[in-house]
């Protein structure tokens, strides 16, 4: 019963680390998906005195994915009622050219600033409208959300590591006597600590599989999918291969680290 | 005759302030049976600990089976211990292992084959009259029975050197006699060197033995 309690403590500690890790991954994916969504509705408007060459503009900054010319026809149609055809033609010739610039990904405020500067270096461009204010607000909100989740995950990991270090002391005490006896009969370090490594790897596997079942269950519930749909994104909540693989690596590495600390900390009794 | 232990100007201490064994010289022949006696706190167990490398010499030299223990590497010490059988006064059995597995320990460490291991353990369990207790755990056994298990473990891998620290300290007559018989047998039949730290040398000893006494940090042979 006592042994089961010791195992459970490590399994729960590892499980909470895996839970924090996967939560952070989901939030990160959601933010990326949301950014991809935002980029479809975001563009920069450029005003130029002369017609711009598509390739030249694309070369000016690697964030630019597409340049779409904006026709002033809609505005001119409204003016045609009060103006003669000749004047309308003259107006068309004298009007600057408008372009909508689509970007490859959702830019940071710094990237927008750099992009604006690069575009303004082109002699014919007289105005760049990046809608920076509304962009900044959205971007900062996303950043804040990501930071909050990161801090939350980190604090959970710190608390769990503190719990594990306490667990480490219990394990150290528990395995010390056996390791000492084995040492008296000439057992090499690997043999003395084999039981310890085996137990900690088993605990890591148990914690990983529990996390696997937990996230697989959550993934299968409709509620989670609906929440993402409500904000207009589609997110891989739990990838049964890559996410589970990462969980296994993290849990096994942590438990091996824990066992190694015990082995290193073991001193032969005199 | 070959010397299995050679100590020259050997000093042992647990701290800088107190020397337990002070510049002693002695040697033990290979295949001999040796008793080390002395008053409580005289340094008998300390000397035994230094022989199996749990306590390094403070000064001087201690060579066991050709291995200089001052500054010995862990690998060399492990090799020496693999050929040594130790019986502790407090048995030092692994609580979470069965009697059978406890006896198997030196055989596992020495990489014996499974079938050889099982055969050897069965034979030893018979010798120490504990065949019926094989699957039990140490806490389920009496002190005498636990010491017999410790004895079987020490003999399991046919060691060349057997060290016993007050092996019959708190045992009843029956268990004590069984332990002495096993130690005599190991010395007689296996030609192992046996070193026993004890307060009293049993009168029933049927083989030749040497007797060293430790007093005030010095060791001398009692003839």
C-alpha cells in the first residue's frame, strides 16, 4: 500500500507536467490557427503615383505574399453623374494607383513597421496604410493570452518539480538500503540502480498512458470542437502520434533524471 | 603460503581527531581461519570494514587479495567484493526480496547462469535448514533464521574470502552451531579464507585457527 502510494505520487506529478505541456501546445496551436484566420482578413493598402511592378514589390519584403490592384471604378461611377466624360477620363489618369498587399503570416507590430518603411523606400509609393492600431490591439491580446498560459504552465511545472524533489528524498531513503547491500557484494552501479530505473520508467509509462487516455477522451467530446468552431478555427487538439510521442519522451526523460539523481546522491554506508 | 591480507603501518579512523587502528602490521595466510577478538569499541568491526573496502586506510597500506585498498578504484573494489562473502551482525538482508532472492544476490552479481543459480540456492537452503522458508520475506523469519540466510548468501558464490562480523552475536545455540559448522565447512572444503570478528571463540572448533586480538588500537597474534 505504501509502495503504491509512492508510485502514485510520482505518476500524479508526471501527469500534471504532461497536462501543462499539452495545454500549452493546444493554446499555441489555437493562437497559430487564429493568426492564420486573421491574416485572411488583414491586408495593407498602398497608394502609388505610378503602376507598381508585382515582382519588385514582392522582393522589397519577404512577408509580402500577394499584391492586388484596387480599381477606383466604384468611386468614379458615383462621380460620373455630375461630371462630363472628358473630365472623368482626366480624373482617371490623374488618380494615384491603389493596391492591397496580402501577407504570408500575421505580422508583429515590428514587422509592420519594417514593412511600411521598406515600401516607402520605393520612390512612387506615397502612402502606406497598415491599420496598425487595430492590428496592435489584436496582436497584443493574443500575446497576452499566450504569456498567461505560458506562466500558468511554468508555475505548474515548478510546483510539480518541487513535489518530485520531495518524492526523490523518499525514494532515496527507500532504495538506499538495498543499493548499499548490493554494493557490499560488488554490484556495479547499473545493476544496483536497475530496479530504480525500471520503476521510474514504469511510472513514466503509466503517467503517459493516463495522459493519452485523458486527452483522447477530451478530443472525442463534441464540446471541445464546438469551442474552437465558435472562434472560427480548427485545431488538432491531441495528435495521437506526435503529441503522445512528446509526452513519452518528456515523462521518461524526467523519471530517468529523477532516478539518476538518486543514484548520484547514493553514498555507501560506512 | 600466499598471503591474502597484508597490512603495513595501517591506520584507520572515522575522523581526524580519533584513530581507531594505529599503525598496525599483520598478515593473513590464504586458506586460513582467523578470529579477531577485542573489547567493544576496540576496532574489530572497523578493521573488517576496511578489509571489504567500506573504510579506506587513513595511513599505511592494506592489500587484500593483491588489491591495494588505499586509493582503490570502484571497479577494482567491486571485483574484490565479487569474490568475498560477508556476514553482518545485523544480517543486512534486502527486506523487499524473498529469502531465495536474497541468497541469489551474489550469484546474480557474478553473472551465474539461471539454472546454476537455482541449483546452488536450493542446495544452500537445505544446508541452512530453511528450504521450507524459501518464499518468505526476512521479516517473517526469526533472528537466527535471518542470520542463516545471510550465511547462505555469503557462501553462495564460493568466495575465496569470507568475512563475518559477530555472526552468532544474538543467536540461540542451534543457529550458532549451524553457523560455525558452515564457516568451518567453507574453510575446510572450499579452501576459503575465513575471518571472523567475535567476542568469544567457540570451544567446539574442530579445525586449526589463528587468533588476533585488538587492544588500544594495536593488533597482536594470540598464541
